[in-house]
C-alpha cells in the first residue's frame, strides 16, 4: 500500500469509527473485518479471494501507530517552524506540496488525520517534482539562477530535533487528528466532537 493510499485508509477508518483517536481498533463493531492477528488487532482491507495474493490484505495497529508517528512529525515540524517565525498555522497564505507523495495526496484525508494544518483547500498548491522543475528552470534562465542564489543566501536553518517546542508539538500530534481539536474545527464537527 503506497503512502497516499495508507493516508486515505487511516482517514476513512478514523471517520467511520473503526479506529479511535489513538489509532486503536473499535473491538465492539459487528464485523468480521476487525480481528486479532499476528501483530495485534487488524482490519481486513481485502479478503484473500479478492486480493489476488492468496492471503488477506490487512492493516494492523502497528501500521497505524507508525503512520501516526510519521504524520505527527510532519505536523509538528510545520507548526514549530511557523511559530518560530511568529505566526500561527491560521496565518498561512499557501501550502505548496511537492514530490510524488505531494502530487497524489488526498487533501481532505491529510487534514482529517492531522498530517497538514486545517486550512482552506484553495490555499494548497501541488507542484509535482518541484526540485527537478526548479533545477531545469535555473539552467534555462540567468534571472532564475540569480534568484536561487539570493534565496539560498537568505535561508535560515532550524534543527527541529533540538527544539523543545518541536518535541512538545510532536507529543501533542500523536493522536488523530491532534490532542487539541480546536486546531481542526471542521474535523471536530464531522466527528461530532466539541473542539477544545
């Protein structure tokens, strides 16, 4: 299962009440899809007769825990960097998503699980392989090459792993979508939970 597929699966399981905010399966559901497996509880995405692999395709709680840790690091990085320059995520005017993952990401799912801040979808721009495109553009234009040099000279480096605020943000983001539902008001409304 690719990364963007895993994102949609986790968001759908969460919104459907199959997993809770900590990524644990609801064991009270009347479905054979939630069962105990070799690595704890799991959800059957496709039965072996549907999968073409002669085995069931499942997602388990370990998979979901790993996903939550990765999404927490991304969200914590965004929030820490934004706050480090004196802004809030609500101040963001644009989010640019690049790379293969960024090209195929489901924006609603990304905000539902807390991978990205909850902002207006119109503020998100997909650029595909941005580094490759930038490299080509700088090769073809002296003006763009000069812009690249100017931007590089103005860059500031942050070592997130050494920042206490990043660690705090990371811990807070280890839930779906976050421990503070006030940061994700639309998701809170869809889940029928009060935003804190």
